[in-house]
C-alpha cells in the first residue's frame, strides 16, 4: 500500500494511502481506493471516525483535496474524519440512479454499484479504517454523474448515509430524449424524490456553476444545470425536507471542472465536518471563488422570464471528461530489445502496444477471478490431459512466478548486482499442494499478491524501471520483468480458455 504525505506549513499532515486490496464480486473488478486519514489518525481511537465516501476518487489531486484538508485542519475548522476516494471505472454505466438506466441505456450497472457500496465497500472501510457505521456521521459525495449517484444513494438509503453532496450534479438524467416527447417529468431523480416523503435527518449540499453548460431547454434564460438543481431543491421541499436541511451554493463563473469543484470544496467540508457554524455569506469574498448563497430558510427564487439571457460556455465540455487522454505512465514504455532473455519475448508480446501493463494486470485479476470463482471444487481438479496441471495448480503457479519475477525486479530496482538463479516451475507445482486448498482461499491469496505487485511497480520511477541485472543466466531489466508478469498471466489465461474450459465436466 503506497503512502503519500502532504505537509502543511504548520505541520498538520494528512496521509493518503493507496488501497488496491478490495475486489468487488458485484462489479467483477478490483476497486482502487485513495484513503485520506486525518492528522493523528489512530485505529485504536475510542470512537470510530466520521466518514466521507467520494466518487471519482481518481481526481483527488485535481481537486487539491489533500492541500485543502491540511489548511482546514490547521485552522481547526474540521473534525477529524476519514475520506475514501473511490476510483471510477466505467462511470457511464456504473454511475446513475439504481432504479433504472437513462433513455440511452447509460447507468445500466448503477444498481450493481449501489450494491457494491452498501454490501462490500462500507464493511471493508469500517473494518480497515475505523470508520463509523452511524448514518448521521456518514457522508457520500461526487461530481457530475458521481454527484447524481451520491444523491441517489443518500436519498434511498438514509439508514446508511445521512448526508450527500453533489457538485454540478447530473440531475438532467432523463428517461426520454429531448426529441421524443420529453417533459420535465422525465427527469429520473426528480421523479424518484417525488415518489416518497423525505426521511428525518436527511441533509443535502448542492452546487451549480453559472458556466456549467450552455443548454437552456425551456428558454427561460437560466442554464439547465441550475434549473435542474433548483427544481430538485423545490421537489425536496415539497416532500417535507426542512429548509435548513438543504444547502445550495451557486458559483458565478463556475465551470463543470475540478478547478471549480476544488475551489468550493472548503464550504462543503465545513458543512459536512465543520467545527464551527457555516461560513457566513459576507465571508464569501475571502474564498477563492465568489459565491451566491441560497441556504436555510431563504426562499429559492428564479430570474423572471424575459430577463436578459445568460451566455455561458464550458471550460471543457463535460461529456469529454471520461474520454480525455491521459499522459503515458512510466510503466507504459516497452522494454528495449536486449534487456530480456529471447524466450520471454513471447510473454512481452502479449501486452499490446499502447497498453499499460499495470492496467492489464488489474484487468486480468478481475477476469481470472470471474472464471475461477465460478468453478465447482470438482472442476478445479480437472486435468485436460495426463500430467497437466489442475486449475488450482495453474493459479498457484501464477502466484509463484509473479512473486519470483517481482523479487527479481525488487533486487534490480535497488541496484543489486548479484546474479539470481532460475527456478523449476514443475518442481514448484509438484510441491505446492495447491489441490489441498479451497479455490476461494487461493483467490484471496492471489489478490494479495497482485495488490503487492501493483503497489511495487506502480511506485517505481522511470530510472528504477530501466535498471537491470542478471537472472536465470541472462540480462533482464525491471521494466521487462513487469511486462513478463503481465504477459505470462495472459498466456495462462489463454490456455485455460482454449484447453481447460472446453473440457470441463458438469458441476458436482
């Protein structure tokens, strides 16, 4: 588990831990977490910590959250809490509302994501990070589609999340296209809120920026992002949510972008975990962005029809965020010829050009788990031909090889000049006693090995990746070993699919 420290000028320090140990059976993939622990965090504290679950956790740095937390902690404005930033995968399918997809079929896995949050993520975080299970101290938040998801989770599961924050929430999410007879009743979240009364104790923080978008469906001079948010607040009020339980912050000039969301983040954090009363409107000038406030008992108002039309432009269109290219990582550069033994070329070639081997390793872990976990214990002892390994022995072989290749990489990355010996994979398999173990136990071990591999290689610099040594009678670079680990597993996945699965007997 990688650990990053962010040091504020006066010493208040948060700690960010990269956690890659959680495999979601519901989603069929490893779920990466960045866990931000408050200064002085102790797993033995008398009371569990309040908790914030944040969607789109891969944007933690772009939101400048660690630095913002350091400043607020240093000023004494926050109670200590644990922040779990959940990295997104297929956000257009996993985010949305759990009740149904939108009119284009997006959000088809949102119900699965909700189940992952409730049944897998929360118990994991509560067990590993001393986080509370008290809904009054559990907050869920997100940006754009992540904000819609956060609101949906809190609205439908107040027994788990007492509060939610939505930055530029995608409350336009609709069940009918604009050209297919759309009316405002087709907005999915508004309809879901209108279906039942608000529950006692629920609270919501909603933000919109005047430059969130350019669309104005009804021609009233107000962009849809603001209209949809204000309509949702009105619907909440109609369902009995007390005025003081909703907080709306409108950011003049605010864009659909992490710069805006990061700038308004202090207000949200004080609302969720503050030690003092909410910052007053007159203090808005001291914040990084100007704010327009609608809070508590102040009535929501609209610009009158016929007012001067507003002209807005995105900083970047929201729809492009998920598809934006990311700069190549240090691990993506392929190993140069001559930095590995010739026979390993076949493994290296199984990492396609342009693919980061770390990403391939994450994907392989999900694929291998799905295929092996579905086998009966009888099927795990299959040998597709005399003398061949069973699926259990294949899995243990993959772990053995990954450990050895990674150990070689560790030695060479630390500039160790000693030559390392090879190993006899058949002797290892014969003595592994793999078939004496449950497949579920082997898979648990496999994910622990994979998490350690990802953490190790992911933390190496380009210079360390290019260091080399000698193993098994020839030269090998650290970078080549990473590609060999990924390609070796791909080789065995192919053999399992081509030779083992066609020969499977019926489950017993």
